[in-house]
C-alpha cells in the first residue's frame, strides 16, 4: 500500500532533477532521466524490502512458542518426584475428624489462606462416613490419588486403612494425612481452635509396605511445581 505513493513521489523528484521537466525542440532524450529514475526505483525497492523484513521479524518475535507434541503445556501440573512421596517407617497416619459430612472440607477451606504454600495442603485426602459403615475417601494418600467409594471393600488386611475407617463414624468427615511426623505436627497446628478429634498412628515398616501395595493401583498424584524449586 505504501509503494505506489512512494513511486509517485520519486518520479516527481526524478523529473525535478532533469531541470525543465521537458526537453527543448530538437533535444534528444536524456540518458540522465532514465538512469535517475532507475536509481530511485532501486532505492524504493530496497526500502520496501527492509520494511517487509522488519514486519516479519517483529511478528515472529510476538508469536508464542509452539509446544512440542506430547509435552505438557506451560504451567501444567508435573508428576511428583518419587523422593517426595516415598513413605518410610515412622510416617504417621493422622485423621482429623469433624462433625458433618462436609465438616472437614469447610475446615480445610477455613485454613487455606493462612496455610497457603504449605506442602501438606496438596498431600491430604478427605473421608466421609455414610450409612452402613461405608467410608468414602478422595485425595492423596502415599503419593497416589485415591477415589474409593467404600473403604471397607478395599482395605483387605491393611491395618492403616482399617484404622482410618474406624476413625470416621457415620455422619462425620475427616481430613486424612499420611506424612512424616513433622508434617503432621504442622497440620495439627493449622487446625488449632477448630473443633475436631485427632487420631495419630505411627506406621511400622510392615504397615507402610501394606498401604503402599493397597494404593499402588491408583494413579500417581500431581502437584504444581514450586516457584523456588523445592519440594512442591
């Protein structure tokens, strides 16, 4: 769109360079006029080429980088690293039981702002006690995302799951943490002043192994990467 006006202006300039704008009677055609026009035309073409190149380069810089096929988009949750979730002897199963089937979730929401950034906020599960002894569990247990509609049918001979089921009576709910002793202490402090019953059980090596096998079929839990590169 800029080329035509520029050409017109340069043609006028070339005519001005020739002097009178026309030739006298009997005067032969001036080679200066032809050469001058060709010179300015070349200048215009070079300028247009530079302008187009600048626009293309600017567009490429603004375009977002393509995500390679099969790669997670930026900001997507990353699988937890094994060393962050591998339970060992001495880990504790902590069950904080609240009144009502939604009591645990309400309590969790109540401390979320104060505990924002704490690792345990992404490493807990919620349990609900329903009629006929049915206990529903959803959330992270031992690095696995558990979604169990009837814990009684899934626990088998696992002592820690049997302990969990006994700590959540009908009409109640619980926040469940399976974590090192220090993390459990942090969770307990976060809920200070909120009515609940606390049950803590330190796991033996055999109990850790049994629970690991019990949840091994569940998908790996995910966590948002930490900004400082430390444990998410």
